[in-house]
C-alpha cells in the first residue's frame, strides 16, 4: 500500500494498482519484450500461486512524499536501449502523474535481458 499525506489528507493506493498501471505503461513502449522479477519474493509468490504476480518487475516506494519507481525489463535484441529507457521513463512518469496526481521523483529502469523476436 502506498500511503502519502498532504494538506488535503491521506492518500492510499494499493501496490497492485500501481503495479498494473506502471507495468502496462512500460510494456506498451516499443522494444520492451516483457517484465522480469525484481526480487526473489516475486518469483516465490509466482511459483506458489502458479501464476504471474501483478507486480512483476515493478517496485514503488515513497521518498519525501514523492514516488520512486524501479522497473526490471527485457528488451528486444537490436533496438537502441538508451532510446527505449528514455521512452519508458517519460511514459511511466506521465501515466502515473496523470492517473494519480502524485509527483514521480524518479524512474529507474534496469535492463535484465535481451530477447530475439
């Protein structure tokens, strides 16, 4: 649960909502083949549930009332990684700020692999 307080009150948004929002925005970018587990607990939960976890490859934290997002992705072989990462950062920041009204401090993108398609 992401919980932020401002002058109007408390804002609570579920981790699952953020994971779906961020994951969908990142997956729509050209050159992204998929998301990968960002930590071992996501892999364990996926194995126990025998299905994909909603927050696959996504971590969201709050820093001083602003959001910090971490993404772990697989890109398509042969594409410009710098351009893909820039596109993902811009799209995720815009999508989250428009959908929630919360300010995004930073978006870190980790390319964990390449896939030929």
